[in-house]
C-alpha cells in the first residue's frame, strides 16, 4: 500500500515509524511531515488542514490509505472529503469527530447516556456564566466549547479567577469562536489515565494504557503545554478497572454514538480520571493522543496497517492485537522558554548516537532541516 499520513508532530512520526515496519506498506508520504519523518517518508508541503490539497495529492498519487492524525482536519471533515473522492481514510468523519470538536456535544452525550463525567452547566451568555460561577464553590473548571489546542481549560482556584476566565473566553475572544460558549464544570480530583482505543463502530479494542504529563520543567513546575512526556502502561489502570471502563465507558460511548447516527471509526481517546467515586471521563479526543502515541505504539507487536484496515472494513473483532510487556517512556525535549517564547533555528546534535541504540527511538516534532543539520523549528 501507498500510505499518506496527515500531520507533522511526534505522534505522526510514531505512526509513520510503526507503519514503516509493515510488510503491506510499500511507501509512506507525510503532509507536511517533519525533518525526522523525512528518513522514512516522502514529506510533501501541504498543510494538515488543507482539505482540498490533501484530496488532490491523494488522488494524483493513487494513495491507498490516508491516515488523518490531528484533530482539526478530522473536525473539519477531511475524512468525509477523501471518502467522497473514493479514497480510503483512517479516522472518524466530521459528524463523529465532534466528540472532540465540541465540549458541549460530548458533555450532553455523556449526560444522555449515563456515562460518568463531571457535573456541568453550559452558557452562551457571559453575564449568566459569571453569575453562576459566583455561586459555586472553588476550585471550578471553565472550558471553551471548541478546539483550543488543549489550552482552553482553566482551573480556577477562586471565584475571581473563574470570572476572569469566563470573561476572557466570552468577551475577550481569547480562543476565538471556540470560546463563544463555555462549559463550567465541577472540579474532579485524582490521577489521570489516557486510554486510546481502536474502534470500527461495533467493537472497541483499547490499546495499552498511558499517562501523560503536560507541564514544562522538572517537578511539574512549568506552564501547561501540549505534552512534555508520557509513559505506558499506567500502574493505576488495573485489569479490573479496565473491565469496568469497558462496561461503563467504552462500549456505552460507542453505542451512544451509533444511537445518535454518528458511528465512530478510528481511534477514540478516553481521557479518564480515577476519582473517589470511580472512573470518570475528563475528555474525549477523536484521534491518537500526543505524546501518548509515542509511548504506546512502540509496545504494539501487531502490524498497525492490518489493524487500520480491520477498522475500515469493520472486522476489528476478528484480529488479535498483541502488546509487549516492556514499559515505554517518552520524554519531550523542547527549546528553552517553551511553551512561551522560544528560539528556533538551534542545531540539535547527537541524534544519530541515540537512534536505535539502548532501546531509544527519536521521534521528531517541530524540527526542520537546514543546511544538512536538524534545527529546532515550531512546536505546538
Ligand atoms: P481537557 O482539555 O478537557 O482535557 O482538559 C485539560 C486538563 O484539564 C485535563 O487533562 C485535566 O488535567 C484538567 N481538567 C479538565 N477537566 C477537569 C475537571 N473537571 N476537574 C479537574 N481537572 C480537570
Ligand atoms: N495528550 C493529550 C492529547 O493528545 O490531547
């Protein structure tokens, strides 16, 4: 097969690295890819959100399978557009990707189908939201309705902070249209676990569990980022908890999406929190997590291309998916100052000495090639 991977982060590099090992994959393209992916894939300068460009490239190059990895093209309907052009695409259609694209949708889905999650209220008027947060106990959680690069969630320690978060989102336009509605949510407490699951809309096959770390600097002392690392498996996520999640969260979610006429095919990411009242859903993502994927896929023994085809052909219940017992950890190295102001264009040295040795694999995110050297470029 000729495969095209949409995206250019560490997650996409890990997906490409795994697909590269598949005997049924002949060639990999990545759009836009990154300097690390260049070694195993042909990178093409098409933006991940350029739906028309992607469809055209896939048609012109007779791509057999497009893997749409990031959230925005999924929510924007890239899979629908590829399918309409007769191209096979891995990932949910827009009507199912809404499970990540709209927090109001996902909260209402969970309420309607009795899936455990934090209590919440939705507001589309700023003064009502402010009045509400003033009557609640703190901490309290304020979330922008739409996609905000994982940064649209404020955990407010005081009512003043909560009011400021609401005003920033609803009046200040801090997250653009993503903040025109807000969800105000009960604050939950407990360790967080990420479970990514393959699903063909009928069967759910959870991958090995993981935990991610979002804050920069050692000891969790820095700012929130897109993710500074992850490990797999999670020790907290025992077999008994996994069984319970299958019954109370995973299957009910798949069935709920079907009942709503929005069958979900692809990877569904369950962001879970183990609270004193049991496991609850903090968020859904309609895709592989980043950086969880970088820790989870190296543990996958089974051919990822075969799993993806099984998802597309709705025969996920027929295949065996096997995992290595070894644990994996992903550590993100970022340019100083990240996630705020950081310098790009620094040469990154020593990568070749690391690769493939001592069980270390280097996945690139936000790197570029300049005069034959790998340099820091933009992250997220
Ligand atoms: P989200 O974008 O919904 O995943 O939220 C980002 C992060 O905010 C989560 O990974 C949690 O650490 C935290 N968070 C979100 N909702 C809550 C909540 N109701 N209670 C406590 N922490 C939360
Ligand atoms: N690691 C969190 C995410 O992928 O959204």
